[in-house]
């Protein structure tokens, strides 16, 4: 996966990336995705590979396998149910794709993880949120690098934004133990679009964080402590509650500066999508 190059930002390919991310259980044909982007199938495939670094087929296959692995690790789903929810027609096609990445079958992978509950699920509330329009920067690579690099990119490239009372949001798309190639780890640093402040800005990358039902967890502490909190939430939430892992990514809403997030103490709400 390639980091976002601001000079080559393509709104239409970004729309396709969002469509793929949230609809892995649907038929994601080249023709359908090309039509969404407004390109011919041939031109779309060439643009996509140049923009993302993987072919459309490779990208969809990898995301489907990784999402299946996430379900098997954190929810111990029935393998057939997981296959259906991530767009595989049957267990045979899932197993073939799964082995090509993890060198084991879905069952062998699932059997590595047994519930060993050391913590209770942190308190949360279920909320419904509207779609959120954001400016964003995406940096790919090890999160120890990409998290800081993303916010430094925001600081350097988004100077035209008002610096007063900005709302900071971040999205970590991948679980590092599941996405084995660290160059495919995606981190997005975002600033909430506010019409009264930003309606005059039209040349920065924008995207929509999809609304819907989320479990909202509140946290205060350092970045290292937040990483531990995040792990506890995923290790416990889906076992305790009758929710399914969603295809949508989780996101974090930071109530203070990104500098506090990186170098001090942050107050952050973690939003986990629920189905």
C-alpha cells in the first residue's frame, strides 16, 4: 500500500478504496468499481495499481483475508460465517487465499487463539453518529513511524487551515499482527471539516468517515497507555457483547492537540463500529 502523495491525490480512487473497505461481503467487480470511479475498466485498473501499489484483485483479496483473520482472532467466529461476511464464496476459496498469506488454514489460525480473559471490557456507550467529512493524510508503514509522520505531514502541508480549535481524528486500519507486510499498515491523520471554518478550502484531500452505530470508549493517558487500552478493548469487547466485528474501520477522536497525543497526555474517544 502506498502512502498518500498530496500532489497525486485522486478523489475517485479514494472513493473506491472506501467502497472496498466497507463492502468486502459484496460483489466487487472491476466493472462496478471502474463505474464508481468514472473510468473505463482498463484505465481504472492501471490507475488503481499505480495509486495503491497493488492490483485491484490483489488488494481486495488481501483485505478479505485480513478481515477474516481479525474475526477469527478476536471473535472466534465460525469459519463459514466469516467467509461469507468477507466475500468468499466458500471455505475452499477462503482456505486457498488464507494459506497464501499465513501459510496455514483458517482453522489452524483460529486455534492459536483461546480466550484468556485478564481484563474486563472498559465502560462504553453506544452512540449513533453522522457521516464525518475530514481532511486527511495517509502514511503507510510501521505505526511507530507512520503515526508521527502523518501528523508532521498535516503540520507541514495543511498550513491554510485555521489553527484555532481544530478537531483531530485518526484512523488505524490494520492490526499489526494480522497485516504481516508492515508497508501495508495504514494510518490516517485527519482534521474534521467544519463548514463555517473551511468552506473556502478546495485543494486538500478529503474523505468521509461513515456514520452509523458505534461503541464509544473514553480514554485519558499517554500514547503508549492508549495502545494498551486499544488492545484491551479488542481482546474483551466482542467476547462480552453480542456485536459482530464490522467491516468499517474504527477511529479515534482526540479532544486536545495531536502534539499532546504524540508527546504528552491525550484525551481520546475510541469509536468501534458495531453491527
